[in-house]
């Protein structure tokens, strides 16, 4: 895709630039994972040991606390998908190794959710056979293409994202050791959190709250085809390229958390939102909306759309 610089009424085409080495591409992404994809950096060139004889380019933990493997390719490599799948299977067989890496980098209290593990492949481009292959595999694989323009412009595009599963468990990544009769001495304590359904959150709530939730849910899911909904124990989360919204269903209202920074909301939307940046709260975002069944939903919809657009 060509990129142009606008100066008055004149356009100047910005020439694409290319990385000389794959490591340059890797360093750029690893240094900016959270800004680019909402992923916390865990490790680089992670060794799979002498037996398996490989090195994973980048390990990360996404916004849902799920493991992420990122592999880069500077030029076309026929085995990049197979190589990534090999590492993905290795990761699922070595959860303890990943958990220790998370502890060392992010702290012992960070939870690792093993509901799904993502494989992200980053390249200048993918052909139709690459996309067909990942569609048939049926794993959580994402293809992202990039373009580097001039000295200061990077374009990142989602080429393909596999649908995420709707069930999950979360495992506490902690070095705490337990002594229990049904576990081997020194085994790791696990904390399991089951994912629910939206019906579980609405059970027993007043009809007006159910209608309110259904109206907002319909709007959010209609934003784009890539919006996914996952209901956790205490909230319902909506994700596209990044998490952008979560809803907590309460007895007489909805509490909506938006990931967009409060200052980035429009003036009218800031008037109905609360800045939670310096406030301890249960939501994942820093903007909070309290929505009652009798409220006007138009500014609520606009605020949600602004949060969605902010991360696209």
C-alpha cells in the first residue's frame, strides 16, 4: 500500500524501506510490543533446550494473560508456519518453563491463562497459500504484515486472525509451593478460573437490565467482524485487535470499562465517563461508564466506538 505525505495541496510519496536483518525487525517489535499489540514482553530467543534444539523469537503475555509466541520472517520461508506450530506445541508441553519466565520478567503474582495460546507470524507479506494453511489448521494463529516507510513510519496490518475459543481456565503463575496429599511434594499451586457465558451474568437480573445489556452487546458485536466476546467470572470482555471494552452486569445497572485513555475521549464522552487512572478498580480499562436502563445510549455507543477505533 503506497503512503503519501501531505503538505498543503501537494502529495509526496514516501518510499518503502526494508530491514537489512531479521534481528532489526525483531528488536523493533520487542521494544514496542505493548504499543503495537497489547502484549507484555517476556523473553527473546527463548531456548527450547538441547533435545528440541530451537529458539523461539519472542515470548509474550497478552492482555488476557495468555501466552504468545511471535515469529518473524524477513523473506519468504516455507517452514515458518510449521516452525511456529512446533514451538506452540512445545510451549503447551512446557507450561512450567513459561511460567518461570513470566515470573522472572513480570513478577511472581502474574496469572497465566492457558485457555488458549497464540502464535503470531510477522512478515512483509503472506500469500494465499499461507492464509489457506492457517485457516485449515484451526489453531490460534495470526498473520500480520508490516511495511516500513522512510525513517519514521511503520504500518502494521492484520492479515488473518483465527477465531478464539470460548472456554478457558486460568493458572496462577507463582513460585508458591504446597504440600498436599493429592500432589507431589513441592508441586506448584494452581488457581483455576472458569469462563462462563453472558447468560450466567444476566441470570436473576431485572428485565430492564437484560434489555440494556442486549442493546449494548448488539452494538459492540456489530462494530466489526473481528470483535469477539468472552464472559469471565466477574466481567464480559470484548476484543478486536486489542481489548477495548469490558462490562460488569450489576443488579440495576451496567459498569463499562474502556481501554482508551480518558484524555482521548471526546468532550461529550468525557462528561459521562470517570477517569480511573489513579483509582483502584476492578475493570481493566482506565475509563468507567455507569449506565442505567433509563440513560441515553448514544453517548455510550460513541465512547465505546472511540475505544474500539483507538486500538485499530
